[in-house]
């Protein structure tokens, strides 16, 4: 019996076919097959930022608790042109879309309402927000802490 010898091209073809059969040539699952949900945002997050509201400079920092069910609560301290508010509490609701975008609306203990758009990764460990009410100019990042 005569043995066949594969040249470099033959070895390359065999390797390519083997990888395709083994799955290495297939793309990873599409992101839409692993959608985000309300549970993506769950746990305690901290943040700080500064911006402009109705022509007034401000800075604030706070802590949010996302419950994984569309509800959240938090507390913040705020500097509004040097006037300080300490530990103002608020509650809110949030939505999450399968593409890992969402919204949040909060109302603080003084009746102040804030709306924001959210953008995050599938693990929900961090998200970017931008305020969406007319006259507000602010964006920031929240990070989950343990």
C-alpha cells in the first residue's frame, strides 16, 4: 500500500476543516441571545458628578440601591453654588431594555424629580447616566460596590 504525503497546503486545508467542524469557525452567540433585564442592575452603586442645572453649577455624590425588580432608593449630598444639602434620600423606578440601555426616574424627600438615560454592560457592574430633563446638563458613572 502506498502512503499519501500531505504537503503544506493539504495540512492547512485539513486544519481549517477541523476547526470549522470543531466550532472554532463559528461566531460567538449574538448579544441579543443574552439580553439585559431588571436584575442586571442589582446591588449598591456609588457615584459623584458635577454639572449645570438651570444655569447654576452644582456637585453631588451619593449611593444607590438597585433592587433588581425595577425599584431603587438612594441618598446624596449636594452643593448648589455653595449651598450644601446633606444626606437627602430618594426613591425611584427604573427600566432595562434587552440591549442594556434603560431609564431611571427618582423623587427626593423634597419633591425634586430627576430623569436619566442609562447605558451599561451585561454584568451591570457599572453604568453611565445622562440627565434628560430640560435645563439639566449632567452625566456621570455609577459603580457597583460590595
